[in-house]
C-alpha cells in the first residue's frame, strides 16, 4: 500500500504538473493558490494572453533577461482577480521560491503562506515576506521530482526578469 501524501505534498504535486504548461524553456514554473484545502487558481510562466510565447518565437532578452513572460505567481494572482476570487488568507504553492516582485504581489493579495520547492537566491523577497508576516516554507522534494525544479545553468532562469 502506498503512503497517502500530506496536503502540502498533494498541492505541490499539482503545482509541478501545472509547471508543465509553461511556455518559456528558461524555467518551467507552476503555482497554485489554495484556501481551506480547495484550489482557487493556478498559474504558470508564459506570455500575456494573445501574445507569442518564447517556445514559439524565442526569448525577448533585455539586459540579459527574458522579459516576454509573466511569472507563475503573477498569473495565479491575475486569474483570481480576473474571475473575482479572493485569495486572502490562502497558501500559494510554487515550484520555485518567489522573486521580489512576486513576493510583493503575494503580500498585497493577502496570501499568508508560501510553500516552494526550488531555491531562488532572492534575499530581499525573503525579507519582505518575513516583514509582512507571510510564512515561507521550503519543501524538499523526492529525488525524482527535484529534476523538475532544477535550474539549467546554460539556459538561465525566467526569474532573472525581476
């Protein structure tokens, strides 16, 4: 008999699946926002609606950063606003630690907890979340899932857009 996953494991598994929809090969990032064990919205990194994706037309590099895509957290928060869904008091599960811009959006959206898997070296994001009283918790994934959040040193990371 297999072990039943915890709620955090369950929701992070869904975030990893959402990341498969990403359209920028610099990093496939997924996010889901949950409240009371119910999924409110999902998001993955990709171009704004109706605009070409990196996978289709290549990266749009400005000062060494790809600026074509929105981050997964941004898309999840935008989807909530678009559909009139309050995320206040929720938890966001993200395949990578949020950058500073996403951290500020998370704070202003009223999200109270961030669970992430892949590291991203943004100490200001960590500091802002801590000062705002938002819990930041890293989830160590099993080895077979760690590949999904590993950075590709030759490709960089879409998070360098922040």
